[in-house]
C-alpha cells in the first residue's frame, strides 16, 4: 500500500495523465495473470512457505531498483521516458513475483487453522488485512510527504524483510497428495480450471467480484480527486485511500459477531449493490467529508462480499486443488484490481474523471441485477452450517 500510494502520486505529478495511473495496474496485472495459474500448480506441488520466501526476495530486489532510480542524482541522468519505462518494468517484476506469492499464501492459510473455524479465520484474516489497508495508505501519504519517493521505497524494503523473518516462524507443511497422481503441468491446470467451471458458487463469486471492481473501483484515480477535484494533496490522498479500509475493518469486526453467512449469496448480492450506490455518491461529491463517507461505505459493503467469498474459497475446494483454485481466484482479483485500474485511467481520460466513475457505478448496479437473475438457485446457500 505504501509503495502504491507513493508511486501513483509521483507518476501523476510527473505526467499529469490519468492513463499513467492506469498503466501501473496494467504493468502489474499482465505478468501476474500470465503466471498465477502456473503459480497455483507450483503451490500444490511444493512447499508453500518456500515459494513465498523466494517471491518476497524478488519483490525486495524490484523495490530496491525502484528506490535506486528514484534517487535524485541517478534520476537526473535519465530522461523522463526512460525513467517511466524503468518504473513500469519494475512494477511488472512485482507482478511476476505476486503470480507465485498470492496462490501460495492463499492456499497455505487453510492449513494453519482447523476446518471447523474456517469461516471465523476468514473474518479475522480480513480484519488484519484491512487494518494494514488503513495504515498503509495513510503511512504512504505521510512517508511520501516527509521522505519523498526514495525514502518511501526504503520503508517498503524494510517491511518486506520483516515479512521474511515472520515466515521463518511458520513450520513447513506437507504437500497434499493428488488423487490423480503425477500429471503434466497442462493437465494439472486444466483440472483446476475445470473444477472452478463446474462449481457454480465459486464461479459466480469470483466473476461477480471481478466485474464489479473492474467497473466500479475508483482507487487508481484517487490521486486525480485528491489533487484536482478536492485539492487535498498527498496527505489527503492517504486519507481517501484509507477510508474504504476503515469501513471494511469496522464491518469485518462486526462480522465476527454477526456473520453474513446465512443466506450468504443474497447478502453478497445486496452488499455489491450497496457498493455500486456508494460509488455513485462518491462520483458526484465535491465535499471532502461526503467523499470520505462514500469511500467508507464502499469498503464496508465490499468487506461483506470479501468475508463471504473467502469463506467459499476456504470451505469448498478439496485440499489437493487449493493452490490452483486460489490461483484462479487471484487471477480474477488481479483482473478486477490491476486491469480495473487501467480501465479507470483510460475511462477518466476518454470520458472525464467524474463521468467515468458515474458510469462505473451504474454498470455495477446493472451487473448485480443480471447476476441475481442468473443465480437464483444459490440464494438459499447457508455457509454458516456448510449448506
């Protein structure tokens, strides 16, 4: 989060082009999507902790290169075009590493807790994730304002090293045997894709999330709102970026007492509908407090969807397919987040910033209506007792 905020704000100051923000997402998404399914295959075949450690090492190297080229004496030797190409290239390397890290991390989590509390663990893992999502953007804005881009990236490097140390505390886990025995890579990948396609609740859940965030997400173009519309600067950008996470954190904590798992699919659709409405409010707001409130609500509604989707992803797939199923989930998430960031930047350039967000909110509401019509058989699903 710190890295995203610092790079996004710097690139917008350098280019003043909304598309430059969208290209951040595209540069990370292309290698991630290309490799994530293979990364899931690797996660099902090898030690997940070791995969995460190697991926973090690659992230550390890429972050070090970004910090180096942000250093003023070296940056002054580069043309603006060359500097931008290097930044996007290193973002691509980060996407490459995430293609292995994300499936390994997501598929390791169910092995760390008893099956009986998967739903509770999904809620708590979401709580800690959202806590980081709150602190990260605020810290990113403050770090950028106080330390500049290079200093912010050095902070990121220190955090990556700390994660490496924490991973040493996790014992290696045995690899789950595959009932199909040894398979070729392509057969293994087809098995994972086939399972997702044959399991409606997984397919609909990840597709709904992808389409709504793809069109309804506004995170990538928040620097434009902070700089040109609300005029609140990098510190204000950090607050805007953190507002959805604050809403998500408080809602996820509430979900630990009142889980949204009875009539889970209905609750998920209603939450996504609320996300679309809150996005529309943010689009038309010119008031600082109302913009923060609308973003807060997008996070609150999205967190309900996340809790339900994470519970589905932890309780449904068999152990030997977890890595590949999580890889498919990661691909859909990346397509919605990173390619959605590109779509946001491109739409803002072509339609204007505010009209593009209005368009995204309307499309999100329309998607909910269509998915509700197609998935009526899932409305009775009760994840609280596994039905």
